C-alpha cells in the first residue's frame, strides 16, 4: 500500500531539518532517554531516511552498525545510501516476527502509523535483551507547531493519548515511564511555509494545494510584521524496560 512518505523521500531530510539546534536537541533527548552505550545493538523502526539513526549512533560511538527498519521503499533507498546503516525494508509488524536480538529499539514519530501494536509489543519483548529498552518518541495531541486550525485538528484526530500506548506496553510486560522534553525556537516563515507545502507531516497529506495556501495565509496573519514563526516542540518520550 502506498505510504505518504514514498512521495517525499527524496526531499525528506531537507524539509524536516528545522535547525541545527533542533537536531541537537532531538538527538540528545533520544540519547538521554535510551541511555545508548557503545556496545549496544540499536534498531530504529520506522527509521525513515536513517538521518537520526545515524546521528544518534555517531554521537553514542556505537561499535555495531544500527538497523534502520523502514517500510517505504523510497525512504529505505535513501537510508541505504549510508553504508553505516543496516537497512531492512519492512514495517514494524514484519520486523517484530524476526528471530533477532538487540539492546535498544527506537520508534521515533512512528507509533501512530502501526496497525497491530500489541503484536509489535509482544515481538519486541521477545527480541529485546534482558536489560533492553524501547523508546517511543511522540507528541501530545495538542500540537504547538504554528499550524493552521484545520491541520491542528487533523493532528489531534490522528494522535492518541500517550497513556494508551503506555498501558498497552505495561500489559505486554514492560516497565513504563513517560518523560517530557521541550524545545522552543524561531523559524523563518519561508522555511516553515515550504515545510507545509511539502506536507512534511502525514497529517497534512489530505489537504489540497488550495487548503494549504489558505492555511499559510492564516498562519502568516497570526504573526504580522514578523519574518519568523515560533515553534514549540514538545516531545513525549515513552521509555519501556524489560526489567
Ligand atoms: C515521521 S516519519 C519518521 C521517520 C524517522 N523516524 C525520523 O524521525 O526521521 C514516519 C516513518 O514511519 C514509517 N512507517 C509508516 N508506517 C510504519 C509501520 N507500520 N511500521 C514502521 N514504520 C512505519 C514511514 O514510512 C516513515 O518513514
């Protein structure tokens, strides 16, 4: 089945870059929550183009190449250009059936795409080493990005409350902790509007070009006489341990 990310794979790294400061914040939030150690085998499920898989593995000084598991063939093809990654073109449910062992698993901005989550949690519980950890990086339902109203509603509709996922993980046998991290920054309006036009998040996919242009005007009017928009990134980090 066609995946929204198939269409934006080539441009994904450019349109999702935000700023160097943002990337550092995201990288550090993941490293801190995963407690990634050089000896760890890392798996990044829904790893996209592998940009964060690579960023965090380099910063942690991983001795083993990390897996980037990605169901969109065009996204996986971009990831495969990086020889430091082991890329598997499959989805979370297919990967959860594998006979494989690892120490840390990352699901960054992916959990809302997974169809049969309990099957994934069961599979990951079996695959993770005894002191292994899974980290889900996601956002609260009320997004603080400078979205137009209809886009905010679409995001709210598509996103579940983090407690739902935490409860599912507890049921699968994990010890669960929910952590939060926030990063605020200003982004140039042309950069932000280009991200909206490129439908950088899948919630924007159903909007027509006319909807997007009307939405951009709405956002522009909210910040008159300014060349930037304020972006508030609020991460919800769901940490799930086997012990
Ligand atoms: C918002 S992107 C995040 C990519 C990457 N984690 C990052 O942060 O750069 C969501 C990714 O999840 C992938 N995805 C969609 N459905 C999936 C599924 N059922 N299992 C695993 N990944 C999935 C998409 O193809 C896409 O690459």
